C-alpha cells in the first residue's frame, strides 16, 4: 500500500488560513453591527446593503473566494511549488490583517 506524502509547510499553511478564516467569520458575525456601520471596502459595503444590512452574503462570498484561491494554490503547487508557497504566505498575512482590523 502506497503511503500518502504531505508537504508539511503546505498543510501548516492551509491549517493556519483555515483557523484565521474561522476567527474572521466568528468576529464578523459577533460584531456585525460595527462591521455594517464601518465597512470601508466598497464591494463589501455594497454586498451588505444588497443583503438588507446583513453580513451573510458578504461572508458567504468571502468564503467562496477563499476556497477558489485555496484550490488555485493547490493546483499551482503541482507545477510551481515556490509560487504556491508565496501565494500561501500572502493569503495568510492578508487573513491575519483582517482579524487585526476586526479586533480594533
């Protein structure tokens, strides 16, 4: 039976992104009133308004985009692992920045 091999850096990066994303979603929902009042991203503000002043559509599309990016990074990893690592690092930092913004 063939043993599966996992790139530990890639797995750790995806676990990190998943955890940060979970925290982001939790804080966005918990502080929904503040997010609605202070959203600075014009697309995010438009999505919130389009959904009747709710963060549900905004967060759903945000998660969908995150999954598309993750799938793209996995596909990129097969041909250009170094580029996938750079993309993973950039996504990790962006996710962390979002959480810091929510905590202020």
